[in-house]
C-alpha cells in the first residue's frame, strides 16, 4: 500500500484509489505536499484542505483541456477531463454529508466526467433505469468483437464508491476485451441515487436489482441467460444477496467479501478496524437513511448473509485481500463455506505475490481485476485470449 500520509489511513486509501483511477504521480505530489499538517487535523478541517488542493488541480486540468479543445485536440482534452473528474471525485467523497458546496462539487464532477468520456470516444454510455418514480443511473460498456447477444456483468458499488470510480479502475474495459459487456450502477445508497435522488440503501437489495435485470433483458445485444453480478466492498454483501434472491443472475463475484456487516459495525463502535471515509458514522446514517447511530445499528442487524448464501445455485467467486484491514479475511471464508449449493464455487485470496492484498485490492487492482475478468469470461462464455 502506498502511504503518502504516515498517520492517515483514510487519506492514503483515497490517494491509492486515485492512482487506480489513473492519477499521475507528479500531480499527486503537487496536491499532497501542502497537506502533511492537515492530515493530522480533525476531519472537518483536514478534508477542507484536501478538497482545496485536489479541486484546484482538477480545474487546472480542465483549463488545459479547454485549450486542447480549441486546437482540435479532442483526445488529449478527453484524457485531461477524465483525470480531472477523478480528482474531483476523490476530494468529494472525503467531505462530510451536508458540507458546504459538496453537492455542487459532485455535479461538477459528473459534468467533467461526461465531457471526458465523450471527447475521448470511450466505450461508455450513460444510462438510466426507472425505479420508484426516480432513476438508477449506470455506465454501460459494450462487449467487443462479439457476434450475437453478449454476456454482461452488473457491477455494484461499496459503501462510498461510485459507478465512475469502478469504471475508471478498469474492470469494464478488461471485460469488454474478453467479450463481456458491463453495466456499472449507482445502486440506492451510492452515487447519484443517494446524492441526487435521495434513494437510500436497503438490506433487501433484490428489490432494486430486479429492475436492473428487467432493463438488461430488453436490450437486444444482451444475452438474458448470461447476466452475472459483481460487488466490491459493501457490494460483497449486496452481490451475494441479489444473486441468491434474483434467480435470473447466472453467476456472482465479490471483490472483497462482506459476509456480516452488522458485526463489522459493532467492532467499529469499539474502534476496531480502519474506516473507509472520514465522518464515518455521519456517512453511514446518510447512506442508510438512519436518524442516528442507534437507528443505524438497528438497520445494520439485517445486513448479513447467514441463511442467504446457501440459496445461491449458480457459479460464484469469492475474492479477498490477505491484509484487508477494513473487513477481516474470516468473512471471505464464511461466505465460501456457506456456498454449499453453488455448482462452481471458488475462494481466491490475493497475497503479496500477485498484489491486491488490501481492501478490495485498492493497493494494486490490475492483477486481481484480471483474475476476476478471466473467471467471469470463462463462466459466462467470453474469451481469455484473442
């Protein structure tokens, strides 16, 4: 794990995620060098300083991109806008719920990301799925070099990630080269669903997942018999839940198991384990629509997979980082052990040998991501060679 800030795990996690999304080390140095003292300050003061340097770099890149556009250099402009978007997202996700200007920062991020994707000519289409009078937004990546309907992998966020983060890390692109399409969504409790539509998380994730499958079944380029699901971090709870309860999913993958999130919350109350974001308790109350911590802890009692995983009857891959300091490795073993009715179950623990040992492989995602992409391609009928 790259540790720019010796005493601040949450900020190091953010920097590492930015690297996985394509950040440049010179820009990281320029943004982070002024923040050494701020990294030791309380959340509110520290994250405001973090936002200032990262947002400034993003706007500088947007200015450079605009100059590229004026000269007709659209590919260069697109790359700069994408990188600027990743910096805006990185500082936005560190802000507390209701922090002044946070919503405007998020909207700016969406605007810059879409501009970058369009100018770069990315294989990425923004889509919206009707849900309870509002929408679940997604990014759809088509399979490459496929004749006829293609398999597709639905990809779910964790507690604080977004569809754009998952897209930029790279799994949709790696799958597309293997003949598998991707739909990365902001499910309730994440991204646009939470910030723009007020859709909070729910433990019975199949309630919204069935709408996603309905939408995919209507696309002529998708094979409805080959729809898989993947979830990262807290998605390691959502994914097994929806695959168990929605029989139209043909396989499942967790990138970081999360078998008993209620137990993780109890340990966090006792100051055990690392937090993924500052203002943690405020953040989880926002995500789950809780009035306070006591209300949240009552909600969390349902967020576990005991009695659920046994219902999975399709192939399933469980992956976990050996040195995950947020979610103990034992929960990956628990999920795997309860997959007794899966016809093809596998547990893959990422070690120092291949990298990706931290939470959801944020320290080095490419080898882990390729392992997942290969497994999905083999399971859903894609390819692992040209």
